[in-house]
C-alpha cells in the first residue's frame, strides 16, 4: 500500500480531513461520495469524499477524507482524531 507523510493543521472544528486531490489520486484513493460544505466565507462548495488510513505514532485507523481542491485549507479533522 502506498503512503505519504504529511504535516497538517489539526482542526477540531472540521469534521473531516481535507487532503489535496492530486495526492489522493497519486495514492489511488477513490472517491465514494460527494458532499456540500459551507466555507468560512459562507460559500457552498461541493467536494468528493473517500476513505484512507491515517497513522500517527504507530497507531493506524481509517478515516473519512475530503478531496481538497487548490486553494482549500488542508487540515486533519475531528473524525481522524477520534479514529486514532
């Protein structure tokens, strides 16, 4: 299984982790659904979502991820934190 080390801002205000689409495609992560999100500015954006494994200090867990577009904030969200 391919992997990539990332440094992300932990954001407990974000339900899901937002990871760059290009990286997820490189790692062959497949989208499984689409969701609408409200940005901090109040705009509505539509993004694909999928599943990936997160690892931190030897612990590994599945988490829901958002396929972030260029310009989106990249964060590690609450779902990933709680999974670990």
